[in-house]
C-alpha cells in the first residue's frame, strides 16, 4: 500500500496499476488519473495551448469544451485587438478586425467622434489651419 500511495502521489499510473489488488484500488487509480488529466486540460486551456488540451481530451464533452474555449479565446483576442486599434487611431486595422456590419458602423462612429473632438480642440487652440484639414464642412 505504501508503494501504491507513492506512485499515486507521483502520478505514475502504470506502476500504480501494477500494484493494485482490489477493484477499489483500480477504480481509485483510474479516478485519480482522470482527475489529473482533467486538471492538465484545464491548465493547457488556461495557458492558451488548445492543441495540447484537445490532445488530452478524451470524451466528446471534453473535446467540445476545449473547442468552445478556443473559440472564446480567439474572439476575445479579436475584440482586444479591435479595441487597441481604436485606441491608437489605426482605422484600417480596426475595420479589418470587424466581422459584422454593426461592428464596422461602431468603428466608424468612434472614429468620427475622435475626428470631431480633434477639430474642436484645434479650433480651441487657435490652430484653424489644422482644424480645416480635418473638417468635413464649415462646422
């Protein structure tokens, strides 16, 4: 029992199974191995290593969970890049990150608001020649 406990603690499933005598011991090894595999899947997903997580997934629900996590990670990354490009005023890259007409319209709206605010600030500072470059009308 001491060696079985040692191998379980070391996650050495093969040697642990070799020492099992009862069905309960086999079930315990199997349960601990499955728990370790699930923890490894969770760690791989957390690290963004979805290939490793998919390789470790055995059951269909685990595979679906990994696929959904990867899709959510990809979508969050896209949204983060979209927000970054809006923040740094890179219109072409911001529009390139859009996947719906509604997102593109929102980007247009945000850039128009930035343009209007910039024109107003230039007028406030008396830099009318700069403001005129960005003005679309006699505002």
